[in-house]
């Protein structure tokens, strides 16, 4: 940037509420698409896996593939947002989602379905990182809570509508599960059009784009190696085996090499210096633990509803309402109060406490748990997560320079997604092993052959085809195994609480990322003039 360019750049002014809402319309549509991608499929997965004659490990992979792709690409999207037009990147990520959705809808085997989920995950990674970066750019931290409630409403609508729509599609014979993927396409196209029409970000001075391809490759390869290991270990091969040694060794070596490269490159994908900020480091650790506890613990709830409780996909969608409503109410109320008072740490701590309690309560469920009790437990978990997740991002964004907003936001999203992927993979393997163990024990006690579970001990059973004695054994097995997942997730939530306690509360800034960036640029120019003058 030259001295003659500076006067031509008009300093950005604070946006009005109306301008912010208009700019957010496309973002909200894009986030709705990303949420719908996961939730509309949740209740359909047991049917999909049974229809494609796939195994329990395939069930886990269909979920994990999207999370893995999203996790690996979030920091790349975040870095690209510092170099290229954010609106164009958002539209490209939505385009990737459309391609992935079409591939998934036309899948005739589980391998193509998993591949399509990878493509969807790449698009979701862009939406996850860029939506929060753009929000931080146009909304001051002190006002962010007010609009976070709107995103909470979109999240709740997508999360509630998704399972219901997915259940109806699966239960409607002339539509079927393929429409669970096709239905997101028109919403994605609408989001692309809305972004083109409503999102107006000020032009910024161009700088030479230097993308750290080597660092990006090492990070993606290292993370993928470790996550593939936690997904397959204990299922496809033993935890102590040469495969474990190869995957973990390769993953660690690749990540060590990534740290070496990132520390020396001019434009790192993940700037290591950002971790010198205490708030960023602590919120990153907390986000990782929340990802493990929240996503790892709840992703199998739909399977529990349908297999253990014997509910239809549509009813299973309705059964998730208490958790979503708890999340919506707590995130909206906490956001409004934070915007009004500027005080935020108490809500982080309270959210972590409540989330831990909710997971602990859910660890007591079984095949005979009443819906009233189950609803209360899910509502408690939802309230805790609603108070915690978005405010971790707020705390980090408030404590970094505007020039590091993209990096800080993408780092938090990256580690939260990685936590979710690790949790889903590890807990999925534990679920498969515990279900197999419980069913073998139950079948032996009943004097039934081991093949009587409807397709082998590692398959997801079609409950409608099972005789009553076997059905009861399967219901009990999935109830016990699902409760174990929440029990394992509870210590992760407790560690998140301990991490949050050490975050230092700082006053929320009253200027947006665009305004702060302009101020930082002006300060830098004044410093340069002083140096030249001296």
C-alpha cells in the first residue's frame, strides 16, 4: 500500500441496525443451509445405512466425513478471507455444498455417500469460518450479543425443522431419504443470491496473496491421519497394532512439520503467534473440549430415539425439541443481557457448569427412560451449550487486533470442529463395541444364536424386522451404550469449565472490526511517518 492510496480510502462508519440486518440475511440463509445439512440427515441415517446395507462404522463415517472435511478446511477458509473477497468465498463455499448435496442424493453405495459428505464438509467449513468473520467485521463486540440471538433463532429453526423434515421425507414412500440431501439445494442457491444482493463490505487495500500451501497440506494430512486412526481403531484393527503405530506416527510427524513450517512462513495458515494471547489460547482449549462433549455426545441421540426407544424418524425429530429450545432461549437471553451490560464471563462459567450437569444427567438414561425425564435432561444440556459456545467466540474476537479477527475466529472454529470429529469418531467406536458386547451378552443369556440381531453384531439393525425377544435385547444394548457415551463426555465438559474459569474478563469493544482495522491502519501510517521524519 502506497502513501497516495491512503487518502482515497474512506474510513468505514458504523452500520445501522437495518444495514446490519440486511447484510446478515444472506449469512443467515447460508448458516441455515449448513445446519440443515446435518440435522435433516440425522433422523434419516438409520434408514439410509440400512437401505445401503452398511455397518455401524459406516454410520459413524457418514457423520465423521463431513466433520473431518470441515475441520481440516476451516483454517484454510479463514486464511483466504484475509486475502480475497469474503463474499465471493462465501458463495464458493455454498457452491461446494450444492455439489456435495447432489452427489449425496444420487448415491447408490455408502462409499459415494461418504465422498459426497466430504464435499459438503468443505463447503460447511467455509460457512462456519466466514460467517463469523463477516459478523465480527460489521458488528462491534458490545452489540454482537443482540444479533447472536438472531443467529440462535436461525440455528433453532434449522435444528428443529431439519429432523422433522428429514423424518417426514423418510416416512413418505414417494420421496424417501434422497430428498434429505436434495432439499438443501434451493436454500443454498437462495443464500448465494441474497449474499450477492445484500452483503456490502468496504473495499480494502490489496496486498500480495501468499498462500502457505505446504503448511495447509501438512495440517490437513496430519489431522486426517489422527482422525482416521481414532475412527478405525478398535473396529477395523486393534488399538495396539501396527496400523495404530503407522497412523499416529505419521500424524504426529506431519503436525510437527506443520508447526515448523508455520513458525517460519510469512503468511501461515494458523499463525502460531496468536496463541501468545491468553484469551485465545483458553477459548481454543475450551472450544475443543466443548466440541468433544457436545457433538460427540449428542450425534447418536437420534439413533437412540429410533433404535432403543422404537420411535419413527418423524417422532425422533420432535423428541430433540427440548434441547434445541433450551439452546435458543439461553443463547438469546444471554446475548441480550451481555449487549446491555457488557458483562460476559459469568455466562461462560454458568454455561459450562450447566452443560456438565446436563451430560451427567443424560449418562443415566436407558431403554426405559420416560420422555418427560429425557426432555428435562436435554433441556439442561441445551441451556448450558447456548450460554457457552457463541460467547467463547465473542471473548476471543474481543481480545485480538482487527487484523487477526479472521485467524482467531477460524482457529476457534477449527478446534471446535476437530473436537467434534474426535468425539464422534472415538465415541462412535465405543458405541459399536459396547452395542456388540451387550447384544452378545443378551443373546447368550436368552439362548439365541449370535446372528439373530438382524445382520451381524457390527450392523445397524432394522428394528421392524426383528422378533420381539431380539428387539428387546437390541433396545437395551443401544440404551446402555448411549448412556455410556454421555458418561465419557462429562469429564470433557468439566475440563472445559476449569478452562473457562481462567479466562480474564475484559470490557467489550464498541467498534466493529472494519472500524478497528481502519484505526490500526491509520496508527501504522502515523508510525511510519514518524520513523521517516526522524
